[in-house]
C-alpha cells in the first residue's frame, strides 16, 4: 500500500494539494495510538481534536482519490484488453474462412 501511495504522489499528471516537504501521511497505528491533552473535567482540547480530524480527513480523501484513479485505470485496461481480444478473434475467424 505504501508503494502504491508513493507512486500516486510521484505521478506529475495527477493534481495534488500542496504539502510541505517534511509532511508524512498518517499511519493507522498513529490514529489508533493518538491521545489528546486532557482539559480538566471538560475533556480534551477541541482545537487539537479538530486539527487531527482535519488531517485524517485529508489523508483519507487522498487515499480514496488514488483508489478511484486506480479503479478507472483498471477499467480502461480491461476495456482495451477486451477490444484487442475481439479484434484478434475476428481476424482468426476471417483467416479460417
């Protein structure tokens, strides 16, 4: 999965949101282990939680966009293969006649 995401980012044909050079996408273990600062009886710092959720949402949007692009490319390849196979079958049938 990491290689796939690296490939998607490296592809200059796909527009991508600006990211700082030192930005590292969230990993599942980071989400699971994330703890927020306690604020007395009121719970956690709302700003800190909102920032974290924004980052998770951005990373998920990027993954889903890459997945959609991959699915589109897969369908394009399947269609091209079907077309090629049909053409080859027609040529083979014509050669038999």
